[in-house]
C-alpha cells in the first residue's frame, strides 16, 4: 500500500489520538516525510498530547478537531484513511456513517487501513465492503486494508 500511495500522499488518521501510528508509518516508509498527514480526533485532549514530537523521521502532522462521521474534506481528496481503534468507540450506526464518510473522502484507488478488536472485525470489514471498498489485505477480520476501485 505504501508504494501505491506515492511520494506526496495525503493521509488522514481518523480518531488518531495522540499520533502513535504516525510514528509507525515513519518506520514503515522513511520517505513518508513528504506525505501530508492529518491527525483528526473528537477530543482536544487526545491530539494535544503530541507523541509525534518523539519522532524525528516525520514532520509533525496537522491536527484537526473533528468527527469521524462528518469529515471536513472534499469528496475524493484523501489518499488513505487510517481508522485504528476508532470504530469500536462508535455505535453501529456511527460506524456505518464513518465507513460511508471514508468512502466519500478517499479518492478512487485510495485506501482505508482498519484495525478493530477481533470480536467485531467481521462486522466492521463488512461495513466497508458494503460501502464499495474491496478488501485487499489483512491478517484477520478487522485488521484489514481496503481499496476503493479506480
Ligand atoms: C482507542 S483510541 C485510538 C487512537 C489511535 N488511533 C491509536 O491507534 O493509537 C480511539 C480514539 O478515537 C477518538 N474518537 C472516538 N470517537 C470519535 C469520533 N466520532 N470522531 C473522531 N474521533 C473519535 C477518541 O478520542 C480516541 O482518541
């Protein structure tokens, strides 16, 4: 997935919390310093924690207060949505809306990276495929990479 994103991708970490995954991304792909990374979270206290300051390999992400069910991005404007440990914070209806919002903002050919606990993995995978994503990788239900068709 990381090579398919290209050098100047825009990634949104929805429910990104303090930004731990941004640091993981830097380990996966050192060239990610050119990516635009946006950390969006509903809680000011979470994004204020700023763990990305511990990483010297990527610039600090942009930080946005926002809601997974109403993302402040135009249609098809995002290369990848990271959804790590977030859908399990939402109601079933909220998780459906968040999957629909991911579908709206991800560009054709773009990705969603999903991680939820095992017990709800199949349901959250299904939410994404129902909205049109194809599951292209994964280690188990709910730990999945989805792609929007081109
Ligand atoms: C378990 S933490 C995961 C944080 C981060 N993604 C990670 O893997 O380290 C869940 C995060 O989702 C955020 N969250 C919960 N509901 C949300 C919503 N509707 N919109 C945006 N963020 C939300 C919480 O504030 C919290 O920071």
